[in-house]
């Protein structure tokens, strides 16, 4: 096992434990190395075993399909054929930045479109930009973003490898939740982003985003932990809902941490199964 791989495995392990509230982890490096396969063949077998352990079948509930309001709007710029990054840039520059479709435009200093890999397997959707996001010009900035980065790392991914965005692209005043009409107006942009990125899994963070994206009325405590479906143009995409990082930072209880980690593990399993 290479030093790089040992480091990666340990780092992921520590990030996971930290996410779950464990601050100190005794690690016997020799024992870890001895427990791992040494040659490529054994390494491949080990990887397969890890994949089988983490891969969970995705049972998607279609009882709560996405609301008809969250669909691609007909007035959006054409896609750039075969170039997801360029298609996203055109959508941002030509449609979102100058948008005045809802009242949120009046208070914004800039729109917050989205960031990350335009071909990501995982798309993470939040509720709306907060002040940190608006200042940075990208979603999930500031303390909540730093915490989300740890969650992403605990899943064995990097922030650059996923695609991050919000349901609405302008910061609601006083960091309130977006209203349904605002989400409906802005949902057309999100629907187009989903169409372009075409992720294997969507992780929606926060009860309000889950309600508006999935068209459900139940609280996040009832919606999280089970698979839902987003009816995209290329077919259904599995959606997992979980607590927003801001909420988890406020209510950092062992019970909530375990619930979120369980949701993230389900996402990891679905991503592994979809490889
Ligand atoms: Fe347009 Fe969305 Fe901003 Fe409303 S929130 S003004 S729909 S970009």
C-alpha cells in the first residue's frame, strides 16, 4: 500500500470521525499498513470489497415527484453542444446575472450561480445564498461551507469534484428562507443546471430546499434518510435530503451527526453503485 493511499485512507477516516464528533483517534500506522493488501491484485480485491460494503441499493420513492414549477424555463439560452462548462457559463452570464424575475433581485449585490465540476456525479443543492455566499460569489462559503467541505471530504470527495448550487440565486433578505414564488421563479435555472450537469445523485440540504425541490410538505426530519426522485429530462435522478450544515452546526448533537452521516453514507453507496 503506497504512502499516498495510507494517507488518503487515514485522512478520510479522521474526517469521518471528526464529523461524528470524535476529536482524538488513536491510530497504529503499522497495524493499518499490515492489515491492507500489499500488491496491485490484492489492492484491487480490497477496493472491490470496500465498494461492496459501501454500495447500497437505491430504492427511490416516486410518491413525491418534483413540482411542475421546478422545470426548465422556455426562455433560457441554448445549450452549448457537448460542452457542459460552457453551457453553465452561458446560463449564468446571459440569464441569471441580470435576472429580475422575482423580488430577490432588489436586494442582491451579486447573484450566486454555482460552482464545481460541470460533469459531477454529485450535485449538492442548498436553499439560498447567505451573506458569506453573496460576498464570495459562490454557494456554501463561510463557516457552513467549511463544514460542508469536511462532510464532502468524509465522503471521499473534494469540493471541486462535486457541483454546488442553491435553489435561488439571490440572497433572501436577513438570510430568510426563499418563498415558494421565488423558488418557482428561480427553479427554472436549477432545473437547467441539473440538465447540464446530469448528476447521478442530488443531495439537497435543508428542510426548506427539500420541500420546494421535492414538492413535499413534511419536515426534514421525516423526509431525510430516504430516497426521493427528481424527474429530470433524461430520467429520474435519486435525491437524498439531509440537514443543512448551518442547522447541524447549531444543533451539533450526536443524534443529528449520526443522522447526517447515515444520509451521506447512503449517497456514497449510491455513487459507488452507479459507477
Ligand atoms: Fe432571478 Fe432567481 Fe434572483 Fe429571483 S432569485 S431574481 S429568479 S436569479
